[in-house]
C-alpha cells in the first residue's frame, strides 16, 4: 500500500539534534539546534516560569477547550508585549492576535491565510534564512524567492542589494523579515536600516511578515520588538509570529502567537474570523497549559521583572561565551579574524565553516554544528568552550 512513500531525508536541524542525542561520546558538544543551555549544559527551568507554572497548576480546575484563537488573557498579554499596551493600533482594535502551536504554528497559519487571500503572492525570504521558512511556506502552497541578505565575504548585511531587490519585487509580495537575532547569520538590520526599509515596503505595497523567535536575546525584550513597533507606528499592515520557546525556555510547550495588524477594526474582525476557520480545520484549538504559564509570567507584577532579569542573564552569558570563544580562537590562529563572534547577535554565529568542516567537527571531535556553518553559541559553556575552540582551530588549520 505504501510503496510509493519515499524515505524522509530528515531535517537539517532536528535530525542533527537527534543524532547528537544518540552519539555515545561523553565529551560531545551540541551547538546545533537553537536552544539555550545554561552553564551546566542544561536547558534551564527559569524560576519565574516555574513559579508561574506552580500557580497555574494550583489554580487549575476543569480543562475545557480553549476558543479556536486561544486564551484571551494570553492573546492580550502577547499584544502588550509586542506592541506595548498603549500602542494606537492596539487601542484601535486593529491588531488580531491568536495563540498558536509555537511560532512555527503562527507561520503556518499565517501562510495558509496568505495563500487563500493573496493567492498570487510570492514569499520573499532572506538569503540565507531558517531552513524551515521555505519548507513551511512552500507547504502552504506559496512559492518562495530569496532576496540578498548576508555577504559571506564581509560577514555583514548586503543592505543596498536587499533594498534594490525589494524595490523590484512584485507588488503584494510577502517579505519575511527576522525582527531580531537573524537565524542563521546573527546579522541584523540597524534601527536606521529598518527606517530606510519602511518607504520601500510602502511604495511596493509589500506585506511584511516578521518572525520574532528570539525576543530578548538581542538587546532586550522591548528593544527587540523595535521593528514590530516601527511597522505599527508607520501604519503598515503586517504579520508577526512570535515565540516563547527561547525567551521562556518553554520549547516543548509550543507557545507562540500570530498577530496581524490590519488597516481598521472591521477588517481585523474578519481576519480573526478566517484565522479561526483555518485553525478549526487544522487542529481545532490550541493547548491550554503552556499559554497560561506565559500569560502569568507576562502579567504578574512580581514574575514579570524576574523573567526580564532572567532573560538578561541568558543574553549576557551568551556574550561572555562569544568573547571567550573569540579570544581562544584568536590566540590559536593569530592570522584569522574572528571578530564576527563578537558582532553577531542572538543565539547563532555564522562561522563560514564548510559542510565538510562541520562533518569533520562532528565525526572527529563530537562538536555538532548545522552543516551551513551555523553555530549555536548558546550551547557553549565554561566547560566546553576551550574544547570547541580547539576543534574549530583544528579544522581551520
Ligand atoms: N523562527 C525562527 C527564526 C526559528 O529559528 C525557530 C526555531 C522558529 C521560528 C520556531 O520556533 P517555535 O519553537 O516553533 O516557536 N528554530 C530552532 C529550532 C528549530 O529548528 O525548530 C533552530 O533554528 O534551531
């Protein structure tokens, strides 16, 4: 019956992470998947999140279905987190926010909506981007096309080429933009560049789709929402998928949201309605537990500042590891420039290591990087950073 079902080639990130799990070597180092590990090499349970969960569990009673669009307290808390409670678009009822199964779910639900209401639009994605962007949007039936983004020669943004490409894009194309901590390059637009991008988006009637998966890992929780607020301020209509996987270390709870900023409140009502219809056809409604933890952390006057401090500590620990790796590698290979470890932001550094070099790192040293050369620097710690530097130096030498 299923002879025509071909073998799955695997996912470049998730399958590598599974391979890491099966690797029997005790000194192996996981710098593959975008997960923050603490200095002991563990996925942290943030104290604010733990406290919120205990409260939620203590209060939990019956488990009804959530509405298709998710829990009202979660949705409001997310809007306030992204836009600020006082943002005019929020106040005017122009922002639709739905609770989704991770931000991946938000990308998928948004992609389905775009396919239905902008059937001839193309999805423009950065070169390079998170591998799954292409897979998710093509899975929605949307063609994808790349726009210039990263320059491997200089390790920086090809901003002029990016703008030039977007100026040529078909009207009503969807432009996928990483709101902060670009995956995989760690190279972001500056605030001035975001501001320069706005008129291009407006003139070409492009529809931005922001992916905010690493909020708090760049400059700060509010600072990393800069692009979201800017596009809202200038009156654009756009999508934003955001995640609590990384910012609350809640990967397996699948907590995310999709927000759509609409031109007016009446259109927002219909957009929400069609999102609900799509969710009903897909998985009916989202799960209850994780979203309630998130809502509690975001709205509790004691837990919220605790969480913000915990996010700051994760961000700062990554910075410390970036410096350590940079210093050890620079000492080992004095002729080479490793400053990109210091300038790139968020969980990842794009090392320029080739797929062969990554294979060698894995096979010979048990150091796992995605084969694009992406290193999750959030997997470094005081016990493995020297070994990582030695292994990288060995394959580069
Ligand atoms: N967007 C981006 C840019 C992203 O890197 C991830 C996850 C997601 C969305 C999905 O997050 P969610 O948990 O659905 O809210 N990235 C890491 C894990 C993965 O590939 O699934 C990664 O790049 O390693």
